[in-house]
C-alpha cells in the first residue's frame, strides 16, 4: 500500500483549493487522512490508495448519520429507532473530552457487527455521507488542513473503496444545479406584474372571454361566478413522463389546464409563468428532491399560500413529517386512482 509524505499542517487560515488537493491525493494514490479545519468545525476524508473509504464532518456528526439511517430503516426491518438510540448512547460523546476516535465510523461498524445492517448497506450509507461531506468541502474558500497516516484507522474494517473522481463529479453537478436554481429564484423575486394588469380578488383566474377593461368594473358576485367557470391550472412536477401523462389523463381538460414539468431545476420559472392554482410535486427526483423544491417555492412570495401536494410512493411517518416541515399542503401516495387524485385536488382548490 503506497503512502504519501504527510502534507505540512497549516496553522494560519489560508486560501483553500479543494479540487487541487483532492486531485493531488488521487493522482498519487495516497493513503491516509486529509483533515480540514474551518473555524470551529472540521471534516476528515480517509483514503486508501487514492480511493475514499470514509468522509466525516464534525458538524452535527451523529444527527447527520441518524438522518441517513432513518431513510435506510424504511427498507431494513432490522434497523429501528431503538437500535439507533442504543448506537448514539454508545458512541456519541457527551463532551469533546470524552470523544471516541472515528466515533461515527465505529458506530457503523457496530451496526454491521450486530447485523442491524449488512456490509453492502454500510457501503451505501458511506457513499451517501461522503457525497454530503464533499459537497460542503468543495465550496470552501479558506481554512487549514493536514494530511497524515492514521494507524488507528487501519485497524477498523472497511466496507468500500469509492472512486473519488466520480464522487467529485457528482457533487459538482449537484452544486451547479443548486446554483442555477438559486439564480432562478433571484430572477423570479425581481419579476413584477406587467403595468396595467390588475389581478382579480383572491387570486381567481380570468375567463377566456373576458378582457382587462371589464375586470375593473365587475362586482364580487361576478368574480365568484367567473372563478367557478374558469379552468383551474394544475402544475405537475415529476421526472417520470408516465406519471405526468397519467395525471393529465385523470384531470378533465374541460375543468383543468395541466402544466407538466419533468425537470425540477427548471420548474420555478415555468411555475411562475403558469401561475397554477395547485402544484403536484414528486418527492423523489434526481438533482433536487421535492422537499427542497417545496421549501424554495414557499420562500417565494407568489407561492406562500399556493396549495402544494407532495406525491410519493413512501408512506412513512418520517416522510410525512418532512412534508410538514417544508409546509406542504397535503400528501398523495403512489400509485393513486383518479378518484384519489380528484379528491385531494378539489379539497385544496375549492
């Protein structure tokens, strides 16, 4: 196993070049631990011949691990809340002075040893944790770092050797998508209603047969009637074209105008243009999940009160709790029937 001469430990805050550091370690097939310090937090990236075996961050270490374990537990009967509590009691330090070396990794080793998760599931868990840590590391501008051989790490079992280049490429794509979405949010916040166009009270849509001049003179009773006769605009965001086609088929075109969107990153601008009465939002999408997109929509003034229904095949308590945390209006479970779809749609637009 090829080792690399330890990099000098930098005591003064300096500019960091995360990509350059990782490229150097990968090309030299380094074995050891890269530890990066930024203020009160640090992250550790463990390598074996240039391959990543584990990545960890001191910031909310066990909270982050537990979040990933909760998601895994939906498909692993042997992994339950009691196991996770026991794990935290054993390995999470009450104070820094009582900390265990590589505490979170040792916790994963214990879960495998107790057969609460398999070695393959541990590898999946490590992969997800590594992506999260690397995303945070790649955006660092300054800090201190050191690279050193870690003999205590060699004594622990290893569950995977991950291709660092592929991980970095994945994280870069995620960061680009987030940056693109944030740019769209900023553009959307700066957009204004065209002068001379006055919206109807309570956000009710215009009928096709009405013009702008007549809007100013209609009374409340006419507004209410107009709202009932108009098409309801429903925006559907899902990466599956099959699901989008099903929703469009289920919603009668005489009552609903359905806007289908299969790219979550481009969704915000398309929704702004369509001004929907209700949004159906898939939870599990590549690049940007539904919970994150719902949270972004809620931050925009135009969608603070628009009904947003989360659509997913997951029915667990945790998923429903996450939907509430991002202030979604409801939850529709896949697969759904036409009557179930219509029931929840009319519940929120009537």
